[in-house]
């Protein structure tokens, strides 16, 4: 069966520090991968999605970047965190067409 | 641009009641619609997936319907229990494959 792992679960980082959040999927190949951010009262915002290795699409301009170095690995990064980067980050995957999407357990990022 | 709206934003009911959560979307060109549950501080758990050619899906006490032409979906929860308390999210999958979410309905079921 397919599983999705996301870590760390919580993170407290000072302003200006770098960030690296990792997401891996098991039990499937060539998944579509997504990074979402959930801020209080604002719902889930799509940040990046990837349909294959090295293929990244960005939905909104921001202080973050994403990379997909391997088929089932998706990394969210920042060189210098801002206070506004605080939030709950969720990784997700699905297949092509009419398939179900699955989410990781999320990372609570607090920038102080 | 696809927009998803969920009504109500919050709902409080006594245990045992049947309830309906509503979701509407502006662009009927969707691949599917998915309902999720989110507990505080946790990730999203998939409840039901309705493909674009389907009208409804059922899982236990949950029933979700889809009317693509009118841009609406409902999630029906029968005989609600305190354990059903959570935020329920509706998402549609468009041509680019990504999910577009509503802001959710926060449900509280009182014992």
C-alpha cells in the first residue's frame, strides 16, 4: 500500500535561517507531488506541484522553493525564513486522472 | 479561476443528529471531488472520492453527492457522534491535476 512520510512534525526557526522540509512517498511510482500551506483562517494554499523529477511548478511568488531530486521525494526549502513563512505545511500526492489524493501529517513551522 | 466555497463555516449539533455539509465550485470542468477530514494539528484524511462521472459515494455513515452541472456537492453524515468532530474540507481536482480547496466546515458534535 502507498504511504506518505513528512518530517519534521514541528519546527521552530529564527528569522533569516534556512529551511528544508522533506516528503517521501512509498508504494507508487511517478506520483504527482504537492506542497500546500495552511494558515489560520485562510484555508489550504497550493505552493508547488511536480509531475516528475526536476519538474516543478510554482503557484504563488514567495520566499520558498521546491525540488524533486528523486521520483518519490519532494523537498521544500528556503534560504532565509521570514515571519510570514510560519504555518502548517502539508505534502500530498496523487496519480494521474481520476485518482485519490493523500496527505502527509504536516509540519508546523513557527518562525520567531 | 476555480473557486470552492463551503457552507457553513462552523456547525454545532447534538449527538445523534443527521447533518449536511455543503460545497460549491465555480468551474464544472473537474476530474473529481474529494472530501477530507482534518483533526486539529493533523494532516488530512481522505473520506470520499467522487469521480466526475459519478453522482454519489458512500462509506459507512457518510454519503457524498455530486452535481457537476450546478457546481455542488454535499456530505451527509448520519447519526453524528462526538468522534465526528473535526474540520471537513472539500476539494476539486482540475485539469492541471492539483486540488483546489474550500476553507472547510468546522463541525462540533456535543454529547
